[in-house]
């Protein structure tokens, strides 16, 4: 099976102006083209990884460390969260329970606090309502 240069387009410069290409040459060109595409995709992936690494370094430098005034000479091993927390006995407002007992509401609020990693006294629940299936 012979391929004419008109079918192969840009490969006419490589293999001569009007030479016919046989099957082994055509397979070689296809394999080289395929490997070129894979190489370029790998280079793009490495470039994206490099950019992500650079941004992660910049983000680590941009984090602010909060050290309490009285403990400035101590080194903290646990990471500090940004923001000021409320006292443990102060909440964010009123809660209206509609068809839910207090134990179930407390369980739901604790689950939301655990999953979002926000202290319970920083969450503002307005109402909890029982939704029944029809």
C-alpha cells in the first residue's frame, strides 16, 4: 500500500517532493507523531505541576501566624486558626426548633460543626425543622 504526498501533506518536505511512502515509513511517521504528542502533553503536565508548586509556596508564605500576647516567648506546635473565637459560653443567637427535640438538634449542630471544622459557638443556627417524607 503506497501513500501519495498529497495525502500526507507536510511530510512531503521530509521524504521528497513527490516520492511515494510505503507502509513502514508511514507507520514510522505515525509513531513519531504519536510520541511527539505524548511528549508535549507530558511537558504541559510538568509545567502545571511546577506552577502549582510555586503557588503553594507563595500561599504558605502568605499565611499569618497569630501568637497571643502573653505567650510570645513560647513556641506553639499546633497550628493556629485565623480569626477570633467567641468564649465557650457565648453563642451566635437564638434557635427555633420546629418538630425536633433538643437532643436531635444538638446532634445535628454537632455534626455540622465537626464536618465544617468550625467551632460550634461560631455557627449561627436560626431554625431546625423536621422534614417528613411523603
